[in-house]
C-alpha cells in the first residue's frame, strides 16, 4: 500500500496529453483549461488517498500486546504519515499552480520568462522553471550543497 501511495504522489500519469492545434498560441484558453483540469484531478486523487489513509489508520489501530507487533504498526503508520505530509505539501503547490493559471501566469519560466513547454508541464504540472533554468539550479545546488 505504501509504495503505491508514494508513487502516486510523484508520478501523475493517468491523463491524455494535450495536442496543440495548428496555429494555436502557447497557453491558449484550451491549453490552460487542460492543465487546470489535470491539476484538479491530481489533487482529487491525493485527497482521496488522504481519506483512505485516515480510514486505514482508524480501522487498523490495535493495541498489540507484543512489542514487535506494536513497533511494526507504528513504523507503518509513520511511513504513511510521512507520505501524507509530502502529499499535503504537493496539494499546496497544486493550489498555487491553479491560482497561477487563474491569474494567467502559468507556463512561463519564473527566472527567464521563456515558455516552459507543454510536455515538461505534463511531466511536472507544477513546474515554475524551464528545463535550462532548472538544470542550472540543480548544478548550483550540488556545488553549494544547499
């Protein structure tokens, strides 16, 4: 259960890629609507996973007499809660991205202003940097250790 959950928060793949129409402008109303729908669907899936975890923890919470069984259960719950925390942060990021779409500030790099690109945004819908700026940021991160 945990590995499926961890995977769902990082790889949202259940969608139809956007096909640009001939002569369509980048980040047209249709394209923005596509990405907004994709983000809202992803958020809904994450929220459903939160509900499943809550029910699982309530139903499976047992006061085991054996310390090993208790420790195993606590470790399982701890991993699930850590995953939920990552997903909670991702939900906030999704909300910020939807807000950017609503403000017509989506799809362009925060650093250099170029188009991020539809394929990159489908791979990472919450991306705020183009691939070049993201690569440079990762290199800087590795060099400085921050």
